[in-house]
């Protein structure tokens, strides 16, 4: 059997999954800490790592049970090594090390962003993709436009100059008192609003493939709060009375989606991409999915909702492809809280062909 156990603890989800051939999910378990962090309007790192410690053992056991797998069935243990919160990453990495050592299994460290990209290989899209494809990775910590020329070969075309797209959703949701996580909350509020109510600006960026969302956040802040007497005091100012929150949410969501779609389509056309992949938590956004599909000249693929946000199936999938390329890590493997996708060792093409043959 070609089962990989994936483990993911880079942020506020403790997750484990068992995946066959990097493509078929046998189990995927996600314990979300969202409720724990909700009072803070964002992830509280110290709280996150301790919560991972409390549940990781049960989450891994549940994934193994639901897959009806024993440790002897496993090809390897794949774990998110970064990017992410150092303390959170350490919990997953050390758990995976213990398991690999105790059960004499190979250990494979996986880049979380590569995991998001490989969530598409857990869907039918993985049957037909031909390189180069353009990947837009949009999450709470990242907004990256990456040209994928082959398995594991990434050319970084652009990214955010300030806030990530998901971070912008989270910050504006906090401002509008809509709760955490902000993306789903804004999407829900926006459904009842007019997206033309406010004309929020598109940021200018040095490169056509870069993004900037902090100006948009400030523009929202100015529109929705009572004007303070002194400049710079907007942050503590109360919301305007009679503010129509759904209108703000809809106009803000449209502005973010517009920036993401425009730049992605330009990058896809400029680089001859055969398809566009959207991955990461923000790829759950309905407007983003619809706009990208409606306007793209090439097929657009995104994962089902439960594979958009953080999960371990995507880590097991990427881990499988890395394993097939011969990657083996040892107990000296450290976490990499800052780990750009473009610094990964390439996965050269030929060994990928072997994927189907292993059984
Ligand atoms: O990939 P992810 O689960 O975690 C990170 O790696 O960061 O992404 C979480 C982010 C959060 O910022 C959340 O607000 C956003 O994804 N998100 C959404 C939606 N669902 C989750 N943003 C917009 N619309 C959504 N429906
Ligand atoms: Zn993520």
C-alpha cells in the first residue's frame, strides 16, 4: 500500500490524514481552534501551540482508525515543516519525529504552501493538468502567484506587499464586528449587501503581479468609523450609526476579488498557463471562484471547501510526491517558519511517472 500519514499544525488547525498514492483520501481529520481564538479576532500563537499539544495524539489516532490503517501499512509520515507559527509547527514536527522513530518510518517535511497547491491533486483536476499551470495561493498568511512548470518547480511571479488576502478579510471582519474567521463572516454578510455601495480603491503595485491590501483596509476603516477629531485615532473610533454593514462587506469583498482575479488572469495570459489553480482558505470564497471561472480563458480549478482551508490530506499528497522523488528527512529536521515556495528543491519530472505503478 502506498499510504502516507500527513500531519499539519502550522496555524490553528490540528490535522491528520491518511492518503493513498497522493490522490485518494482514506481519512482526513481536522480539529479547529477557531473558537479559542475568536475572542482575539486572530490567532494567538501561544494559545495555538498549547492547543495542538492537547489534541494531536487523538487527532492522529482518529485519522488512522477512520482509514482502517495500521502503522505497518504506512509508506511514510509527512509533516508540515513551514511556513507557519514556530511554536505550532514544532508540535506537529516533533510528534511526527516521534512516530517515525518509534515505528521506523521515513519522515518527509512538507512546505505548507506546496500542500495547498497539491490539494488540487486530491481532486479530478489532478488527472488532466498539463504544465505550466498558474497557482494563486490565498490564505490567512499568504497571497502568492506562482507559475508551476512541473511537479515541485515553482516560479514566483508575485505576492502581497503587506497584508495577505485572508488577513484583510479577517481584519475588516474584526472592524465590522463580524467575528473570526473573517472570510466566511464577510461572505455571509455580503450576500445581503450592494457591492456598488462603496467604491474602494485598487492599490497600485510596483509589479503587475503583486498585491497590496493594507490601503483597502484603511479605506474601509475611514468609511465605517465616526470621524475622529485627530488623525490616526480611527482605530479606536466607534462604528458610524446606521452603517449598513452588508453594503461594506459586499463592496470590500468585490474589491479584494477584483484585485485577485485581474492579476491572476494577466499572469496566466502572459505566461501561457494551461489552467489556473486557486488554493488556500480564501479559495473557499464563492465570488472569487465564480469571477475567476467566468472570466478566465483557461480552465479554473479549486478544491472542495474542506480542502481549501488547512488540512493534512494536502500535506500527505505533497508528501507522497516528495517521497517518490526520494526525499527523506531525519530527526535533525527543524521547523521553517519562513519558507518560500520558490526555495524548494525541485521534483524532476520522470519519477512522477512511477506514481501509478506503485501499489
Ligand atoms: O489556508 P487557511 O485555512 O490558513 C492559512 O494557511 O492561513 O486560510 C485561512 C484564511 C482566513 O484568513 C479566512 O478568513 C480565510 O482563509 N477564508 C475565507 C473564506 N473562508 C476562509 N476568505 C474569504 N472567503 C471565504 N469564504
Ligand atoms: Zn494554509
